């Protein structure tokens, strides 16, 4: 999840993504560094989330730690202004799909206010004739295919937000 420079009052966002292999974790860190260098605050679960080796999570049992992780990630999804979903892999990460569902539902119930973006640099696909399941694709406002396109899109976030608010009658998200 990513927070734009003009939304400093909100909590930092997160980047739901696969984070189980070294290359995935490195990519996540590099992308986060680029977003933060552009003025965004980012919640990156592998860096900012529940770590079983640190307090208070190290004293928790597995089930309590899982619940703490779910609650923290859910809250970060609800708090963010921009939800960025890293879609790479044959199929998108299951946990990130749940987070997308939370973000989309919250936006739907509030009548807007949250930008849902996917970054999909991977050409592998599980669906014939389509790179993504429609339940994932349709929930996202935009999908970019490289980091430069993502950064260009996010640089226009303030304009997107003003237009979205105008369509809703100028209300707060």
C-alpha cells in the first residue's frame, strides 16, 4: 500500500506481494525505495509487518502471530490511500488477493477515495486468453507493466484523487 506525498495524515501503505524468495524480497525492497524516494510512505509487510523474531511477536504462539499479522495487514489496507498489488507469478499471491478484496470492498462501501493499482511485469498466465483472473483484474483501477509506468501513474495521484472527489460531489474519501 502506498501513500502519496499529499496524504501525510494517513498511515503508511503496504505493498502486498509475494515475499518468500530472495529475489522477490529484493525486488520489493528496491521498488519500495523508489516509491519512498518519490515522496510516498510505504508499508512493506516484509520490512514493517509482523516478524516472529521481534517483540512482541516472538512471545506469541503461531496462531496468535497469524491473527496479529492479519489484523495489522488489514488495518494498513484500510488506512492506505493507494493500494499497490504486485501481481507477478503464475497466479497472484493468495494473501494479497484477500487484501485487494478488503481494499475494494472498503472503497465500494465508502463510495471511492482509494486508488487500486497493480504492477504486473510477469508474462506467465494461468488463464487462457487473459493474464489475470477477472476477479483480480476488474477490482483494480490500473495495471502497469513496468516500474517507470507505475511511477508516472502515481505521480499523477493528486489529480486522480481530485477528479474522483469531484465525481462524488467533492466529499472526503
